[in-house]
């Protein structure tokens, strides 16, 4: 029995969990994967948008601005990587410069500060490698970049320290309305809660439709990316966008907080909610369009490609009998525009105590700190909980030996010699960092979990050298056979037990 159950341990679910952990409520997060940050939150651009793109008056506009303003202070509080590097929207045709003015006006209406229009000379002063066909640009100095999994893990760890229970490998199969709250079934067990928060990413429609007559449909929108080696990470210093279209903000070129260069994403609506495979066509498209924004991007420096899914909400027409059967036809009709134009955040009209946090496509990552506070206030209004007097507001991340000073390195090695044993040569990740990743709250249980917490395996060789040693360390620390260690989810083992091989 819980006061609140959160379904989904992506950045939105973890942000809500962290904010609610300020209260005396009993909270559980149910996640079908074996770690936090296994869905959309792990595979995106890592951009903290300034807030000029969202339609004024929408939740996207409100939460984007608030989230962007909160991110820097939150990064210091929870110790994750963030940089306010500024963003630039490129225009390639003099006839389209009016669209830059429209974006600027929209941003100013949203409250974004410091927006300005640049001519080509001003653009080149900021970005000498900007494409030859770029004639003007919108400059947003408050744009930033963040480590998306670093942010998500930090939120989750802080929530766990403050009492939130995380239950992994628990896929929700049913949510049923009860007299006082909800019964939530997974493949393993049953839970009861007064409030259910649906932060299930591309599966949020499936969860929503278990309890509401106002049916929701989410179409996964696949975005493919190319990641480049750190030796070209300084090709640009700002995040460069192209003028946005109906499908999003287009192909971007950006540095990452870890020193790489990133290009993408494409935008392809697909039927599969697990369709994260890359394609030759998508990779070719990313390379060609990125070359318009930045000249001389060296294709030979690509170290990996990947794809992520954005949860794009669509709305089928409501049948009169559906609204009638729900007994709340007018309320159902009233939420339809929100589904079409905005995030879907709020209590379902015909399911009191069931709160959606759905359709969290771009700028969902940027909004996360504000989303956590917004949803927590919705819960407070319903349950009126007491606030914790001993809430722990800070969290210290894993030491980074690559960026540490010589004095800090010597101190860490003296405390624990494992910090002197380099495991990942590309990123200079040590055994001490990997041990910390495994032993800390919500510690890593898979090689992907280690990778996202330490960057072991994220370098040029993409784990070709360090992965066997990481598997060995995980098995030793978890006290299991190496054949039990997985890359991520079910079926991703590296080794088979000897009896199976025989």
C-alpha cells in the first residue's frame, strides 16, 4: 500500500519522485526495465532549450522556461553535468528571415531573455564553421546542454535517499479503479495507491487507456543521431539548430557536456514502441543535413550512431458512445485540445487521482525540473501531505578521474587504490569509479548502467577494450557468475553458462 505510485523511471518520473520525496508520503516508482533512464531519457539531444519555440500559453512554454531557469542551480545541487553554451537557429534563405523574427517574438512572449537576430558576419564571429549558406540566425544565450542520463540518475538517487522505493523489472499490466484509489498489477505482484502518476513515456497511452474513457494514442517518433569523437568536439561551441518544421526543430549540431560532437535527430513516425534500430537512410540524412549547418564535419570521426523515441500524442475522434459510457462526455471533450497541442499533464477528467505526465516530447528534458514541481503540487492539492523536516536536498556524484586535478587524483588514490586502476582507456575511467557506480544508491547492475554512470565504454572504441573487465567487476561486486551479467534488459547476456554451451 502506497500513497503514490509513479509508473516510469525516465526523467519526468524521477523528477516527480524527487519533488514528492520532500513530503511524508509513501512513494514507489515502478519501472519495467532494470534501471532508470532506459527509454527516451537516455537517447536524446541533451539540450536545455531556451524556450522560444513553444506556443505561448501552453504548458510547454511555461515549463520550458521554468525548467531552463532551474537547471543550472539544480546541477550544482545534485552534481550532474550542465553548461549554458547558448543556442543558434540558422536561416539559409533571405526570404525566411521573417520566420526568425517570428521565433524571436514568440520567445519574448514566453519570457525568454536576451534573444537577438544575427547577420552573417555576427554569426561567423560566434561560430566560424557555420555553413556557407547560412545568411542569418536567432541567438538565444540562455540555451544549454546537459547530460540526460546524469540528470535522470541524479534525480532518482536523491529521491531514493529521501525514501522513495524504486522497483525495477516491474512492467505494469493493469491499473484498476477502486473505491479509494487504484490497484496496480505487474507481472510480479499487486500494489495499491491513492494516486497513480503515469510517466510511462511511449507507453503512457497504454497506461492511460486502462482507466480513462478519453482514449489517448501515442505515436513513437524516431530520431537518429551520430556521435563524433572528442577530437572534433570543439568544431562548434553553441548548439546550432535549423529553422523548425512541423516535425520538430530539425537536425542540430552541438557539443556535448562531455566534449563530443553530436548531430541529429531525424523525425520518423513509426508503429513500434521499441523501434530504436538505426538505418542507413537515417544516418545518411543526418550527415547531409548537418553539413548544411556546419562545414567540414569529418564523417570518419563518427564513433557510434543511435536512435531514440519521442512520445508524440495524437487523438482519434471520440465516438459519442465512448463519451456516454464514461458518463462524463463534456469533461472528456474539454481535454481534447490539450492532447493535440501540448503536453498532457494533469488529472484525467474521468479518473480522479490518476495523473498523466504524457506526451513528453521535446522540450521534455528541459522541462523536467519544472515538471517535477508542477506535478508535486497537483498531488499536494489532493493529499495535503506533511513536509519532511529532514529532506536531503543535495547529492554528490561519482568522482571523475579524467577531469580531476592532480591533487584530487592523489587524494582519491590514497583513500582507495582502485582509483589508480584505469579500466576504460578512452574515457580514463577507473575501477574506483565503477565500484562507486555499483555501490551507490540505485547502483548499476548492468554494463549499460555502469556506462551511463561513469562513461566506461562511451569512448572511441565503444567498449571494445574495457567491457570484459567491466563484466568481471560487476560479477565480483554483485557476487554472481559472469554469465548473469547483462548489457541492459532480458536476453542481453554476454556469456552462457558452461552447461548451456555443452
